[in-house]
């Protein structure tokens, strides 16, 4: 903006099916639950299969290769992951995906606010990060409401950085229902 405040909402997503399976979700037009988040689960499967990739700008699937590369760093020893099964593994991967996105967001915001004259145009930048929990949508799915679990809230100004999560959310134990506007 030319003047004012910037608010950025970000985070990975994960599905939870009607049967409670983490990493699966019912979708309109699909006969059975499918993977959610497909990129995260695909990266996890590639890592477990021994994929050794380095994302480059000439990669045919840069985004997925980047996720594999960074997620592998975050997951640590594969032996630790092999003991986690199904729901626990997908939940763990989703949290690690969140950690990856936080690092990217903080690096990008840090670079932006360090530019000469940035604070002459903007008074505040706020980052709200969390995990979107997708629930089933479709003829056999009940509810279908998505949720958002806030995990981080920071505010940046010319005076510095403030972690305001506890001031706003306190000890938030459960996901917050998403109220989304759908345009047709």
C-alpha cells in the first residue's frame, strides 16, 4: 500500500475425513476421500522412498522438489518417522510444513521491512499463521465446515517485532471455524 497496514494470513492445510482419518478428505465430485494435503503427503512418501532431490529453477516440478528438500531437513532421521503411522505421521508432517512456511514468511517480511523507505509507506505488517483443517464436502459428508488453528501472530512496525499470539488467543485449545466467502 501507499500508506497503511498489511495483514497476511498463511499456513498449510490438512484434511480430516468423516471417519476421522488425518490426511484424507471428501470432495465434491469424487467418490471416495482423497489425500489432503497432496503435496505434503507426496513429499513424505518420496522422502520415505529415499528421494534425494535439490530444487532448481529448471526443475520440472520445482514446488514439489522444494517441499521434499525442505521437509526432509525438518523431519530429521527417517527412523523416527517410520515409527509414526497414518494420522500421527500426517499431523507431524503438517506441523513441519507450517514450520517451513513460517521461515519463508519471516524471511520475506524481514527482507521487505529492511528496504529503505519501507516504513515511510507502511505502519504495520501483521502475520497470522496456522493450519487450515479441511473437512469433507459432498453428498455423503456431514458438516463440511473447515477450521483454522492459529499457531503464530506477529506484528512488525518501525519499532520492531512483537509476538502478540498470547495476547490475542491465549491458550487456544481447539481449531477456530473458518467463515469463508465462496464466489461463483
